[in-house]
C-alpha cells in the first residue's frame, strides 16, 4: 500500500518555503556550538519562526536528538478524534521528507487507552509541522511519531504520558518527546509575562495538577497545555525530577509592539533514565497493585540480573519512606526474581505501612540496592555509614541497615538501629558484618 504523504501547509507562512532561505533562517536561530545533553523531552513553541524560532531553536539546540522524536501537538483545527496518532506515512517539508516511525507508533497505539489511528487531525495541523525543519536541520534522517491531543482531564494526560513512558521502557529505547506549545495569547506584554511565569513554575516542577490549576485560575491561554501536561507525566514516569527553562520571549520582543503579544517558552527536561532494575521493580509493583498478579521474568536479563545476591527494594513518596523489604543473602535463582518479589513485598507487605494504592503509583520513587556478600568485622571502627551497610547478629536474631541513609551519620547509630530492629539488647554481645551496595535509581 502506498504510504500517506502529508504535504506541508505552513511553508511560506510560518517558515520559508524555499529550501535555501529556510536553511539560512535555521542557521540563524539554532546554535551548533551549544553543549548537547541527554533529554527526556522538550517544550518548543510553534509560531512563525520570526517570532518564536529563536526560542524553539535555543531549546532544541541543547538536546542530543534521538533517531526518532515523538511530537505531541495540539488540535487547533477541531478535525479528527480528540487523541490521534499516525502509525505510518511521510511528512514533507522544503528540506525533504520525514518518515513516521511505524514500529514505535504501532506499539504506542497497541498499548494506549486513548490514542486512535487517524490522519484527519494531522492534515491541517501546524503545531507538529513547524517543528520538523528544526529537527531535520539538527538531526539528519530523523523519524517522528506524530500525536495530536485535544483538551481533556488531568487524568487523561497522566495516563497517556505514563503509557508512552511504559512503551519506551519496555522497548528500552531512548526517544526524545517534544511538546509543541505557545504560552499566553494576545494580551499586553507584561501581563503575558506574569501569567506565563506563574504557569511555568508548575511546568519546571513537572507538576501536572498544579499547571492545570494555574491555567484555569489565571486564564492562561496556553494552546498546548495538553501536549505539555502529557510530556510532564511521561517525564515523571521516566524518572525526571525537574525541567529547565532555556529561553522565554514574547512576540513583542521581535515586533516591537507590546500591546498584544504571545508568549513563547523553550524548555528541556534532562534525562534521568531509570536503571533496568528499577524499571523491573516498578513494573512488578504496578502489575500487583493494579491487577493482583506477579509478573514473569523478563525474556532478556541484564548481566546483573542474572547473578545471585541479596536485594532490597525501597519506596519513597514525597521524600518519606513508603516501604522497604529485602533479602540479606540470595534466596532465589537470580537478582531479577529477588527484585520482583521484594518489590511486591515492599509495596504491600511492609508491616509499618498500609499497602500501596493505585493512585499512589505515579508518586513513588523506587530504588534497588544489590548487596555484596556480608563480611564479618571485629570492631565498629571498621564501619563507614556512607560506604557500608551493617548487619548485627546474635543467634538467630539479625538486624540490617543499608548504607548512606539520611540522618544516620555514625557507626554507633547504625548498630543501635540494627539492635532495635532485631530486638537485641544494648548490652548483649553481637557479631558485626558489613556489606556494600550498588544502588540503582
């Protein structure tokens, strides 16, 4: 079947239609000398290049672009279903053709509760197209997954974002996600800046609920709130903690007319790629909390997953401990099995806490500690709370404490905590063991 060719509709208006002129403009608004960094995602504006191109170019120049970029656009036209994805086809610009990454797009479609396959929402939508020449200029042969999102609830954006993150995690692919959005529209310059700053504070914290509340409270006419909120949710799920504002301007900075302007923000979300061990723990917890079943071992195990070792899985929520369960020594066939079972136990069987609820899953911060074989020592002076964990043993009673814990700064504190955990008296003779961990985030 012949591939769908999506012809340009913004060339000659939002950006130059002649290839040479377009290339000249792209050279002027991007920075090839900028230090590249790994990013989970970007927010780039989509107005005419004369107004917003410098902001978009500054942000995208900072990113180490991947072979495929997922572009989340907004629906300005009203055509098509609310949430649509193209799973095949070619997009044309004056610089040539950009293929849709059919493999990734199809997997996203198969693993989503919201997206439907559609072309109508994409045919006249400029918010995705305006990003393409920038991508082509900086990443030869780039492919895209185009997704158009309409206004919906915070829960919808969160679920779509998490589903995108889950697919990328399962495929073990690094893919940049680009959310296309302008900020406040057609108000005086200073008023636009104040409104946008208020909204951007939530974006930089990756707080979806706060962003949508602030948009409603201040009537921030941010056309791409759906793409940006979805990107924020995906980034959170992929381990990001923050975003960075690269550049902000309004159309008044370019035109000189500050009476009625549009705001533009260029943002990057630095990569905080989760360890495969943490992704496995997260998947195990999610499956058990949502569906009540233990996941099978992955078909491919990383080298560290294939070994045998004691493993602790720790959960935190809002910086506070939410569960921690582990094994002192190997108790299963491999580290992967230890992670799955201990992750489920940390979420549901830690006697200090109520079981984790479904609505908490997106808020959990998970770490996995793989322990070295415990080594018996003769004195507390051989301990270092930052480097070594401790096991205090008396007969069948054993208490364990992981290293590098907040508020635990001395060997004496470590030993005292272990005694309490194992119900060993302060004057009873004990054996001391130390171990190291490799901590995965």
